[in-house]
């Protein structure tokens, strides 16, 4: 099963166990975050595309790390 979620001004395709780098996401390390802007959900049976969002669907993720990159001048 996979989902396409919108967060931080970008869209990400995620599946269970994926590790992704997301910008502009508030949360504490080790705490779960629920994303409710799910644009598409799919599995071996087919794909459900939202209009614009898939109603009643959420994606829960855990924050593994918070960091800042070097400032570019």
C-alpha cells in the first residue's frame, strides 16, 4: 500500500517503513504526527485519487530527527 501526501509545500509518495526528508514540519523527535492531506492511495487492488483529497484518510509518521542545514549566503 502507498499514499501520496502533501506537506511542506511538496508532495511525497510514501509506504510503510519509508524514511523521507520533509521540510517545514513541526514536531518533536519520537512523537507521532498525523498528515491529513492525502492526495492518492493505492494498493494491489487499485488506486483511489482524491478530489482534491481522499476523504477520511490519514498518514501517521514518526519524527526521527530535527536538524538544520548550513546556511547558504
